[in-house]
């Protein structure tokens, strides 16, 4: 890291970056004391996905699949599954999402009686009881456990999920909050893809995934602390990410201008958020950027003047998993913690882009 210029009360000083980080206070707020992932058993390369979708000879599809930044992802593209209607897939998807969530939560090694709130999210709702209800039942949590389930927020879910969980900790100061984000993008894979370029684009990048996070209000807990967060909905962009549903199938339609919308004005949004927290971009040591696709990462990188190293974790998540929607940013965060091993006093900024178009920002202290 380069040395940074700090100004306080009109006095400028050049500080040693390592000493400056050591002197930073970690800050107060909920801690992400645990973070785990659960993936499906079937991993497909892009060539295998092309073949399963009947697109192996489609030049447009081959180009999109090759250039989107995805190398492999977890998907269910079996003939039996694809030939079913959206409604016909629902029961299987419910069970698979629950199984993923259970595996992820089991890795956290929670004490069910210490969970005061469960917050779950998927891109779309398949009815009730919700995933949160099912997890409370499965793990035999207290019957008074608060439950919330969020739908339709997709890739922008992480920030509101964490905000809700953090607020819940204030109501239950001696409890923990459980956040589970699960996605079956296979469920939104259209049975007939070749008839639409929009369908081809959507089928090139999305994958299935699930993440579970444990939040604690205990100052002694390990893990990054959530220092601040904010969401910003960009006006007149509701059609940029839309779920197209028909009687028999559905798919997630992405406007061609979505990456440009994500990058336009992002620098001002981020600078304003950091300024409100008395920080600048140079104060951020780790960037956790949404792996929404090649152009999303490139546009965010350009808008925020980030280095290739700053977005390396995002590229890895995209290559290895695709865009897994709701839990996508958790994949980047987990990789950043494990590979980069943030040091005490360092800061991270989570940047999510999702339907709305909504930008989510979360400041983390390590």
C-alpha cells in the first residue's frame, strides 16, 4: 500500500500506512463472527452448459459464454429438470435450498438456543413456510425466534440482510443473528434458450449457491465488524434487472446498459458514503466488489479507479461460481478474508449491485 495523506483541522501529515492501520480503532457494531458456503454437487464448465442447453453450435451463445468471465458453476441442467415448468420445479428447488442452507448453517456450529433472529433471502419466493421458518424448525431454535424472509432483492441483498440482522441484535443483545442467502438460478433457467438473445445472456453467467453468516454483538467476537452501511437506488432503472415470467417458464432479463448504469455515478455515491464516515477511497484496504459479470466488474473497477489486485477476488468468484445472485458477495468476502488475511485495523468496503438498480455499500473493520 502507498503512504496516504491525512488532513485534520487543516494540517496535513504523511503517515506510515502500517503504523496508521495499527492505530485505527476497530470500531463498534455487529461482528460477522462466522461465514460459510454451500454449493451443489454438479459443477459444469461453460462448454458443458452450452451442450446441456442445446447451444453448442450457436455462435452468439459461444461468444457470450466465452467472454463473460465464468469458467465453471454449480447448476442443475438435467433434461428432466429443464423440461419442467417453473411451477413443476418449485418443490425440488424448495428442498434443495433448504438442504444447502442446513449444510451452510451446520458448518457455523451454532448453538440454536443462542439465535434470536433468522433472516433469509432468495431472489424469488416459492411460498410458505419460508426458508427462515424451516431453519427454525430444523435446528429446534426457540419458538420465540424472530423470522424474516426477503425476496426479489437478488444481488443487492447482502447489505439489507446485514442491516436487518444488526438491528435485530439491538433488540436481542445477548443473542446472535443468523443470515442465510440462497439461490437456485437453475430454477430460472428457461427450457428453451436459443429463441432469445436475452435468455442466452442470462444463461451464460448465473449459478446456484448458498451462504450463511452469523452476526454477534459481543465485542470479544472474532471477525469483521460492520461499521456502516447504505443502499442507494438509482432512479428510472427498474427495468434494468427484471424477472420475466410466463405460464411455463421464467428467466432473469438483464438490460444491455446494466453495467453502464452500475458504473455511472458510482464514484460519487461511494465518495459520499466514505466522506460521511470521515474516510476516503485511499483509506480502504480491501474492496469486496459484486461478481455480477465481466462488464459489471470492469465498470465498477473503472468508476472507482481500482487496481487489478483490488478486484482479483471478484474475478475468482465469477470464474469459479458464476453470479450466484443473492449470496454472491458473500463468496467474495469469504475469499478475501481467507486469501488476503486482513490485518487488525484494516478496512474493507463491500459494493453490491442488484435489481432496482440498487447499490449497496458496507464498511467493514478488521
